[in-house]
C-alpha cells in the first residue's frame, strides 16, 4: 500500500493542539474536508485498544460515513497511531518547535481513490484544524 503524508504547522502550544485534536467537542468543529460537510458526532476513547467513531456527513444529508478505528499507540502530546476499520494504519506525530507544533499525519492509501485526491482531502482537514486551533 502507498503511504501518504500530510502536515501542518500550528501557532499554538502543544497542550492546546493535543486537546483540540483528541476531545470530541473539538473534533466536531474541524473534522471535515469541505464546507459543505460537517462532523455532527464524535466519540473518542483515547486509550490503547479502544475505539473512535467520527461521523462525517454532507450538510444536505445526501451522504455520510463513520470514520472509525482502534488506537494502537498513544504517547501524550507526541504520537497517536491507530488502525482504521478497513485495517489501514495511520500515524500522527506532534513535534514541538520554537514556531509552535508541527502535526504530521501519515496513512496508508485506500486504493479506490487517487492518492492525490486522498492527500488533498486529508490536508484540507488539517487546514480546518489549523484554522480552528489558531482562532479559538
């Protein structure tokens, strides 16, 4: 499987970045790739062996899906690894620097959509996250 990496630099402290990434009420505010979509529900049991379920839907109700997986590694404010329900691996690294936090996500491509389309979607979600963190 191809592995795709996206990243964003956040002008915020690691505690805020970590909390906004992992707390369900914040996930609902940023977890979508396009303004015509939203994340009406997020459940997040941030423990190794536990699961998350983030509902992603078109605002007009025409389509939606549950983004689900199981946590494999959690190093607070450093790294999260999980396996999606289709068995693809995802790694998220949080790197602290003088400029803030570099958040890097690396995931196995799903194979049915073009890699560039997947990269663009996941990058758009990171850009939403950056805007949300830096404006709140």
